[in-house]
């Protein structure tokens, strides 16, 4: 028997489909989590206002900082009075009411210093003239009258004192030159920074509308990103649904494929079993008379007395009879009758269609979401118009005009004063450099005089002898003394002039600028005349003042938060995300689509499986087949009996008996080869089918019920879970796109407050003014007059020690033995 060709092809096709499904099931399904739920990419926005900045200046550490600190402490001792608010109020509002006594009382420390400077200015020229008169009388700087043993000690003491004062003067003049050059180096850029900063502030304020529009235009960045994400949303949703449901769906299809295979296999082997059993029963009926006749003839032959040694084989010949009787096995006709016409449906095609429908979910999602994506793109156009309202409703352009006018006025009025300051600084630097050079010349005279004098003393054998090098040393010292008398009054005048200016800048402005006393004075009503009312001129809020505006600007407030507006403007209210995303969210939230309607098993296929389960395949007693197959077709082995007869043939002396034995042996071999072997082949084929059916049958009903329940459950769950995944993916997409909106609106608020419409540049400009005036100009300026003053006052001991030392470099008049 051979199986039908069509059934074999169908079975192979279904097996191949099962392998493909198993391969798809075992492939990595990817992440089951929503891939859209991860953190959104960071948007990059263009710096729209980078070219208009007021860079913050800071105090630069210097090796002269200890000197600056010493000078500030000295000025704090000289001027211990606080900010003269009453005096300044009177000077600003009614200058004619200011009394000299008030100014002197506040500037008492400077008045004392002025008196000292005046006394020095008068005393030094007078002392110089007296010295000249004494020199003309050969009194000052002459020769010692007598030689004493203590002269060497006194000479060395004078040399040491003059060297020390010269070293102090050299250190001081070096500091004076360094600080003078530092003032010159900082004055020009510092003065230039005033109009430059004012112009930058005006540009900053004038460019606010343009900057706000540029910030609003940057909405194109998130808009393009959202439009790009919308382009891939539908396919991404479909792929996510497919990826998360394919394991369950493919498992159900594989299970269905297995049950269809079981149906085909069982039907195929039941047909084989039925046909084989019937064939074996028919063959047994045909074999039985032939075998009985053959047994009778063989027994008669072996029982013939002429047959030599035939008794040993006679027993086996007598037992020659049929074995297995397949007419006794259970019939499967009833089962085959129940399965007649199955399968009525093409399971392979059904599974292919279900698999194809499921795999088309991404394309179906693209088709179903076309309209909502188009609506969302149109909504983005409306959101762009809403974002434009930020620029259209920004209130600053109408309220920054007073600030711009005040900055223009300050720039125009500052130019003449800045030019005068620059001219005065030029003269100061020339005078300072010249006078420092003279001091260096005095020091050169001191060093040369002491060197020549000491060398002359070492070469002079007798203190009373004249020595030209010692005399030259004395004259160099006297030249230095003359220069000191001649220029000391100029030195003290330059010291006092720079001291008066720099000291008052430090004590009146810088000290009170640092401790905010200046701001308190400006904020106090009545301190400034109406023409200098900064709150009105800068259009600050009526409930604010300069100190409050400065603090707010320094902390990063916007211009609209410190200016007086007709109506309050709350930027945070205009930048709330729901204002721009409510409709966008609603359209996504209201969207629904049926994407999981997949039929895995049609009704005729379900009926086939149910019929298969009720057919009774599992009720057949396959053990009866197995027990019957244990019996051979013929109880005695025909080949063994035939070989025994052939052996007996060779032992016979009677030719007739030998011929009959040979004929019977050939008949047995023919029966074995023609009939018994074909029945044994049928038994083997029957055994294979019985083995397969006995393995399938016990679990058949349970598996079919499980498959039917699983398939029904998957078909019911697919639409529900697909809808859940759709909502999950749309929710993830919505959250990511809202992050783009939030990121943009946060950037808008930060950029408007800290850059485009920030009032921080105003606070930075004030801080820069303090750094330039106090840290970079006033500190080296005050260090300059302090160092030059040290030089000037140390000229007094320098003169005394030089005059006293000249006597020791000249010959002694009388020797005291």
C-alpha cells in the first residue's frame, strides 16, 4: 500500500510552514517596553544675542595687593567719617547753602594732611636756603675739626643709615613707577569702557524686540523635530504592536499548525492501519490452505520409512501453522467514518492568511493614522501662531525709551569729563615720571658719593691729608642734597594733589559703593534733586528704587520686571505649556483605531478540530495491535525448515526421497519469498502506524481543546492588547513631544530673562564701573601717591645723613692724638 500523493504534499507543506513559524517565534522579539518612553533628545537652539554682551569684570589678583590694602587702611584712619548724607543733599539741592565749616569738618583728616604738606612745602625750600647760606660760610658739610677715636664708628653708622634710607627710597620710587605705569595702562581702557558700556546697554535695549522675535523664530527647531516624529509615528506604533504581540500570536499559530499536523498524521496512519489490517487478514486467509497442504505433504514425506534421519525434523513440520490473526484486532472503520471528508478546510492557507494579516499591522497602522497625523501637522501651524503672540504681546518697546534717553544723555555728558580726566592723567604721568627720575638721580648721587667717599677713606693714610676721591664723594652727596631741597616741594605738591583726589575717591565713593551706602543715599527721597530722580528717569517701578532694581537685575530679572508698565506682565503665565499643547494632546488622546482584528482559525477549521477530537481516535485499543504483532506470520520458520530439508536431502540414499525433499524445500522457499515476506512488510508498516497513533492518541483531546481555547483567547485578546499598546505608544509619543514644547518654552524664559530682555547688563555695568574705578584705577593711583610720599618724607633723613657724612669724607683740620 502507498499513501496518497496529495496527502503527502499537504503534510510536507504544513511541516515547512511550522518550521517557518517556529523560526519566527524563536527570533529575538526586541524590547517589550515602549521605545518612545525614553528621554527625548536635547534640542539645540541658536544663541540669538551673543554679539551684544556686557562682559563682567573682576578684580585681578596682583603682587601689589598688600600695598593696596595698606593704603586703604591708612585712608580709613585719615577719613573715619561715614558718608556725609546731609552735606551731599545740600550740595546737590542747594549748593549755596553749603558751609565751609561742614566741608572742613568732614574733610578734617585731609585738612591735617594739607597742613602737613603746606608746612613741608614751605619748610623744605627755607631749609635749603639756610643750607646754602651755611655752605657759603663753610659751616654745613665742611670738615671735621678734630680726629677722635669714635669717628670710625659714627662714620659707619652714618653710612648704614644713609644706605638704609636710600634703600627705602629706592623701593618706594620703584613702587611709584610701577603703580604710575599701571594707572596709565588702566586709565585709557577704563575711560574708553564708559561710553562703550553705555552704547552696549543702548544696543541691548534697542535690540530687545528683534531679539524676542529671533527667540520666537527658534520655535522652528521643536516644530521641525515634532513634524519629523509625526512622520514616523504611525509605522512606529504598528511595529511596536507587532513586536509586543508576535510572541503570543506566533505561539498560537504554531500550536494550531501542530494540531492540523496531528489531524493529517492521524488520518493518514488510521487509513494505513485499516488497509494494512484488512490486507493481512485477507493474506492470512489465502495462506492458510496452502500452508496446510504443504504441511501435510512434508509430514508424509518425513514419515516415509525410506527417509533416512527424518524423524528429527518431523516435529517442526507437524507444528507448521499460521501465527498472528489480524482479523481479531479492533476495527477503526468507525473512526475513519467519523473523519470522512476531513480536513474540509485548508489549514496551511488559513495559517498563512492569519500570519499575513498579523504581519500587516504596521501598514494598517499607517493607513488608519493618516488623518490624525495630518490634523496634528495643521495643529502645529496653529501652535506657531500662538507662539508668535509671545513676541507680539511683549511690552518692553514702549517702556524702554526713558532708559535709552538716559543712557544717551549720560554718554554725551560724560565725554567732556572723560577727556579732562584723560588730560589730567597725562600730565600726572609726566610729572610723576620726571620727579621719580629726579629721585633716582638723588639716589645715584648718594650711591656714587658713598662709594667714592669710602674708597677715598681706604686710600688716605693720614686723616688730615687731602684725597680727591673722598672730596668727590662728598660733593656728590651735596649734589643729591641740593636736588632734594630743590624738588622736594614739587614732590609734596604732586603727592598732595593725587592724594586729595585718590583719597576722596576711595573714602567717599569706593568705600560707600562696596557697602551699598551710595545706593541707600540715592534711594532716600529728597537726597537727589528732581532733575536727578533716577527712578523716574529710568522708568523704574513706582514701588521700587535703584537698590531694589540693582538687586533684582543682579539676580537675573527681566527688564519688564523692574520697569513701570501700564499693566503687569507675567512671562511665566505666557510660557505655560498647556496654553500651546492642549489641542495637540486632545487630538492624540481622542484617537482610536482597531488594529488587532486577526482571524487565526475559521469556523470550518474549528469544526474540523472538534470532529477530530470526538472521532474516537484515542479510544482505539492500540495495545491489541501491538500484542498481535508480537506473533509471527507462521509459527515455524519456513526458511529454517527449508534448510533442514535440504540437509536431509544430502543424507538420503534413495534418489526418489532425495528428489521429493528438494522439491518440498523449494516450495517452502517460494512460499516464504512470495507470501510470508510481503505479509511481514505489511506488519512492519502496520507497526509504524500503530506506534505513531499510540503516541498521539492519549493526549489528543486535551491538546485539541487547549489549542481551540488558546486560539480563541488570542483572537479575543489581540484587539484589546493592540488598543492598549496603541494608547501606551501614543502616550509615550505625547510625553516626548511635550518635552520638546517644555524645553523650548523653558529656553525662551531663560533666554529672555538672562539674555535678550535681561536687565542684568545694567547691574553688570555698575559692578564693572566699581571694578574699573576702584580696583583698577583708584588702588594703583593711591599706591602711587603713597609710594611717592614715602620717597618725599624719607628725603629729610636722607638730607641729614648725607650732610653729616660729607664731613667724614674730607680731611680733618686738627688731629687729636
